[in-house]
């Protein structure tokens, strides 16, 4: 397999607390390091591929500790963007209402995407990945589960040397 682009959305399960507990899953530093290691491994295995690293999606209630963790992790993940092999994209704002809350129509449990949520994600990926198979909620879910998406012409391709 030789994809031109790898779309990567990982890390949300590494933050927050264990289910029904106050015990954190990982520290913020561990979550960031884990994502960085996956990005590095992908680059080693697929050196010709460009990695589109998506920021963690917002989750939980507005003002919650886990929402603050998402912001902190995304701030650090943005630093992995080297404008050459790795591009960071925070699509999180696309999911939020004007007041900063997460609509239940998009994330019914404030964590997992609904069909409407996948449509929001598909729309957010239209600009950075215009050469890809047409995105929709129906096509994105099966592709998302496969982890790798092969594209022909990402937006930043013309800026690469």
C-alpha cells in the first residue's frame, strides 16, 4: 500500500478518566507522546505519504475538564505540523454551537459521532482533501474504520517541493 495521504484522528481515548472513575486514563503528556509516536511510525512506514493529523474532537460538556484537556492536547499536536510531511487540522470548531456546546444531534453522548456528526466531519475534510473520493457521512464511516484514505491531490500538494 502506498497512500499519498493518511488521515489520522487518534488520542481521545487516552484522555479523560476511566469509566465511572476519577482515575485518569493517561496524563496529557502521555496522550501527546502517544500520538507523536504514531505519527512518527506512520512516517517511517509510509515516507512518501503526507499525514493529515486531525485534532481531537471536542467532547463532554462545555467547561468540563475533558474539554480543557482536548484544547491542551490539540495545542501540542499543532506543533507536530511541519508543513511538509505532517499537517495539523483542528476540525473541532465545526462541531460546536455558537455558545460552545456540542449539539446532541452531532454527538448524542457527547463523544461518538452520529450520522449528522460524520456529515460535519466530511464537510470539514472537503477543503484540505479535494482530490479524495467524494466525502459524505455514508462514505466516510467505512473509510474511517479502515484508518487509511488514499487521495490524489491535497490542498497543500502545490506548496511541497
